[in-house]
C-alpha cells in the first residue's frame, strides 16, 4: 500500500484529500504547515508527497527545496492556487514532479497521483535500495542522514555518512583509499590516506559487533576497503 503525505494548511482541503485518498486504498498522513511537513518528510518514508505551496512557517517551495537538498527523492506534487507559468517552472526546477492548480477536479488529482506513483515505482526503486540499508548493527536512511540500532538513534558525522554510503553503493567491491579521498573530500582538500583510516576506524566502532575483528568493512591490504553485504 502506497503511503502518501498531504501537507496543506486548509483543514477542509486536508481532510477531503485524506478521506478520498484513503477511499482509493492509500495510507495517508497529514501535516498542517510547511515546518511540520518537512519534519515528517525527513523523519519518515513516503511514496508520494502532496504539498501545498502557500503555507505558514515554510512555503511548499521551501519544503521542496530543503527536502531535495537533504537527499529525499520521494515524488512531490505541488498544489496551489497560483497558476502563473513562472510558479510552475520554479516548482519543477526546485525538484517537484508535477503541479496541480486549484481549483482542480478530484478525478484529475487522483489520475496525477497514480501516474506519479507509477513513474516513481520505476525510477526510484534502485535509488530506494541504495538509500535504506542494514549494515552491521545499524539501520540507515542515507536520504535523511539517520542511523539507529534497535530503534535507538546513533550519531554519525556527515563525513561518516558519506563514506558509508559510498562503500554501500560499491558493496562487495574493493574501494581504494584514493577513490575515497577523491569522492568524499574532492580535490579542494588535502587529507592523507591516514585520514581515511581514522574514519573507517570510527565507523567500525559503530557498525561492527567486534571492531577489533571487522567482518563488515574489511581491509584490502595495500589498496583500501571492501564493505561486505551480508
């Protein structure tokens, strides 16, 4: 069952959409302003987000922009009374997948929802596989930079997330220290391979059952590391 988040400050609109989407068989959650909506987007996984543009605290444009910046790839339909072409272009440029102008027919919106979900199923399935992972002791959402062990949050630095995500995408393959330096730090910084080793040491302490005898991130002597997908 697809899970949809409806973010709209108009109670009648929010309730009406929730009732009709649930009638169509979707699981629906709601938020009544942009700030609450963004928090739900970052803390939960949805298959689709229906996002009003004109809202208090954060506009739909701001929510869309910040969600995409955080790595959220969930399809977004913007919903607004604005009908100017510039608004449609701005919304799509910020990462929205579709745009529906109020007033709209319920039949039209439901058709858009089905179409976007269908496209999302095809294009995001591989991305979702890479965004959610169970690595050693941790369950990780790379899209929202959250990690947990038995539902208890575990703090990872931004660099630790980036290194772990890169190794996860290359899982079961050897990744050299130079590849990690280039991919994570880039050419503008000049850390040494020792820096990479220190970050791997910290990651092992958080994901391995026995960090002194790693089974998940293993050392490939003279080259780099390999993340084993068990």
